[in-house]
C-alpha cells in the first residue's frame, strides 16, 4: 500500500486525505497546531464526508522526524508563507519519492525563490494547480486550443467572492483570520485565485509568449479599509499578434471561472464549474452554438486525479512536461511579484 504524508489539516489537508483514502493510500497527516488536528477529526472531515475515518493516522508534528517510513508522496497543504521552510524540512528529515506543494507555491515575499527553483529541478517536486490537468482542460488544450490556426484573443476570468471561499473554511470568521486577507502572506485575489493566471501562462507559453517579458498593462485595486489585499486585479497585453486579458476578483458571486478563445468568426469557451459537478467546452460559429462537450466531476475526483497524475509520472522528463511542474508555478509567483503587486 502506498504511503502519503500530508502537512496541514485545514481545507486542502482534508481534501487530500479523503481523496487519498479513496485511492486506497495509507494516510498520515500532521499539523503544528494540535487544535487543528482535533478540528479536522471532530468537525471538518465529518461535516464534509459523513464521519471520521479511523484509518487516517494523525501524527504530532514533533514526532514526524521519528517516523521511519519512505513516503510515496508528501503534500504540503499549509499557508503559502510556510511552504519554503516546510520544503526544506522535508528534504532534511523525511524520506519521500515525490512531493506536492499547494498553490501558490510561494508567497511573493519569499526571498529564496532562485535557489529553491534550482533545488527542484533534479527532484520530483510538483505544485497543486490541479485544474491544469483536469480532463476538461486537457481536452480543451489538446483538441481545441492547439487546433486553432490563428488565435486573435485569449480572455481568462477567475473570479469568486469571499463567500464561496469562506464557506469552505467555515471555522474562519473572516478572511483576516488567516493568510487569505493579507497579500504579503500569499492572500488576495491574484495569489488565492492564481489557478486562472497559471492556465493563461500555460496557453501563452505554447505560443512562445512570456508574461515576464511581454509589455502588459496592469491594475490592482486594494481593500480600502486596511489595504491588506487586492480584491480586484486585471491586466491585458499584446504579443505575436495575440491579444490577451486576465481578470480576477473576490467579489463575483456566483463564481465565474472560464477561458474564452477568439478567432475570425468563431469563439471557444472552457468553463470550470459550469454547473455543480460539471465543466463544459463550447464552440460558437457566427454566434451560433456549434459544439459542446460536458465533463462530470466531483470535488474529490479533482484531487484524486491530481494524485494519480503525480503517481503515474515515472521520470524527470515526464515531470518537466507536466503542467504541475514547479517551474510554471514559480513563473506565476514572479509575475505577480514583478508585474502586478510591485
């Protein structure tokens, strides 16, 4: 039985634990906060999945170094500002084959990004942008995006109000109870909603467009009460005869998460969570719906798919070609840091 170790017993930790159990993994989870482990066992996990699974092994963080096991996968599902320290901790103290760091891979004030990036190249390290390896996006990328002969415009929106986010973190009174309400710790719209930016970056890279080197126009509007986070951010640019735009916010309800591609007389859409448990791809010709394809999913299947994707990677060449390659995730952080939140 494959073994998985999860750091962090918050929202992601619970999702990953449940998905791993469905994949028949031997699950271990730890947290620096003992109360967080209790909350996972007594509140979060039972509320989401019906009841606590006694086969999940909760480990006191101080005892982690004493575990004499080789883990097939380690997951860092803690706040962004802790990622680099936990990554270093795992390299020094944990025996593992592969390691996944939740998005954003680092917060924008991380000072060791260059050295961290270098250390990840010869290792099986990944970042948790799971939408980029979802069946719907992979189909959209392979059979829609790459087939368009001349794209005129790429438009990405990744917008969701605090309500949706806080409902998944019901133990928080507001965004200010965690890193979510502070962009310096990895919160705010650009970093919390960086899934959309990651997808745009992947599409532009396919067209040989580098966001860090392309002229763009950006605007980030901060919370007026205390200016701790960007609640609306947008940018647009033009390169290689392709116009592209991006919009993210913490206002839109219901959430809007979509990619739209334009060519002469045609429009293509990939919509994440088109309806509950559904993604959809649409093609319009001269404003008439010509084609649609629906993809069923569950919240758990998104994480199961991510874990299976990682476990199926056998060599570094496959890892480097994966959309979960940490290089892509670090590019996202650098773009936000250098071009959006200066």
